[in-house]
C-alpha cells in the first residue's frame, strides 16, 4: 500500500459514526421548501403558531399564512394537537426552524382542482372584480383570473359586469406562471351542450356554406349540416339551396362534446327524397311533427 492510500484510509477511518450523527444534526436535510408535511400545533400566540413536524426544532406558521380566509381566531383554523397538512415555504433558519403555510397549500390545491376541471372540460362560476381595456378580471376561490373581451358575451358595456357572476370555461391554466384565463363564451357553449340530445329538433341560423356542408349557429354552438344529411336526393351545390343568415330547423344525429361537434340533419325530416329541395318552407313549418315521427320510427 503506498503512502497516498494509507492517508486516504486514515482519513476515512477517523470519520466515525458519532461524527456522522453529529453532521446529520448540524445539517438536517429532511425538510425543504415546497415540501408538504404533517404536524400538530402545540402553541398559539397572537402572530402565529408553533408546530411539531418531527424535526429537531419546532416549525412556525405566521397568522397571515394560516388560511386563505381572514383569520379572527387562530384556534379555529389551527386546532391544538390535531394532525394537519402544511406546506414548507421557508427552509430552516439558524435555529433550525422552518416556516409553514396553510394558505399557500390551499392555493396549490385550487390550482390542482382547476387543472382537473380544465382536463374534464368543466365550467366554473367566477365573480367579476375589475375591468380594463382588454376584458375583465375575475375571482375564483381567491385566485385572480382574466376573461378577454373577445370571450365575453357582453363586450360593449364591461362596467355593467362588475360584481356579477359569470359561467366560464378554461382557456389557460398555468400554476407555474399563476396564469388563469377563462372564456364566458366557452362556458355558455358547454352549458348549451349539456341541454342537447340526439333526436332533438333544433333551430339556428346558417353562418357558413362549404362544399361539404352548412354551418348552423345553435345559441353559440356551431353545428354541421353535412351535404349528405340535407336530403335523400343528391345535391350538386349547397349554395343553390341555402344562404347565410337563413333560419333552418334540423334533427341532432350526433354529439361529441370532447371535440365540440354537433351533427344535424334535415334529411331526417323528409317524407320523400328531395322534399327539402322542392318544398323547404313546408318541411320547416311542420318540422316538429316530422321530428317526432322520425324519433318514433327509430324507437320502433
């Protein structure tokens, strides 16, 4: 064994288990900022509370971090000797004490809830708290969000929306940047979607004509009347049959909320091939009875 190896062996053997234990005491790596821990409040004071989280020193939670709501009685939100979940917001100080928060943990849980709601294409109720040139600011469970003007139903008199509650869908949910952007139009559309069902007769205005079909607005929802669903008879050009702005009644034949698709049919209202083309007004006038008859045929 050379002299260098002997020195290395001597250095490693001189670091005993006692030294290792002391090193661990001096450097407690167990608790880190952003970590969720459980602990019991054992002492309250006017400015906060002391919590036992199993460390060599007690943790501390300031009054302003005790809850999202305004706290008048700490004992109500931080009951003594009950195991509670906390978020570490500041790592150990020179005395080994970490700082905790319930407020920021609640905020974290709200962001997680919002991400799930967005994934499930759900809507939420938000309260309008302010107005600016681009749209309105809103509050959702103490989180601040924004609805752009283009995604509001009322776009001209934004001041009238202050203090009101709106149903909104999600455009962007980003916890890292604290960005929450919503859409009232999307929320209304989703709400409308839940009121639709296959076989239902609906009425709307034509907003666009393409070679493959006609787009119809159903109270904010865009439905497609495919060229093959207009009539049992072959159609060469849809522009010769329909015009933009025209009102049309049709039966829903397919719904896909995930893809925001509604398929409708006037073909289902025909008593004979080509009736929609030859006598459109008559088909529309008696559409309700025709839709009822078509539904009965399907159920037979």
